[in-house]
C-alpha cells in the first residue's frame, strides 16, 4: 500500500494564501456585479471566474492533502540513469 505524503508547512502556507486571495477576489467580484446590476439586469460574468478558480482551488487542495508516494518512481529514476 502506498504511503501518504505529509504536506510541508510551505505547501500548507501556499494553499492558505491561494484560498485567502480566492475569497477576497470573490467578494470583490460579487460587489462589482451588484453595483453593475443595481438598476438593470447584468450578466453574471463573475460566476464563470469563481467556478473556474474554485475548481483550481479544489485541485490545489487535493494535491496538497491527498498525495501518495509513487512506488514506481525510484525504479523509473534508476532506469533513466542507465539509459
């Protein structure tokens, strides 16, 4: 069974920064959209950006907190040195 890789403090810090910037940007985009649509309907352009950025945030979380070692990597590196 593969062993879980424990994230480093730097990886956790980078994810936290990513999350904080995402949260701040989301609030700003929603406030801008509300200002645009005060009197008339405005296309919800911010929803696409938030959805795409949210998916990348989920991917970043998965990369940091759900990584497992690759047992075949040492064999691959050994073979690469030979060839």
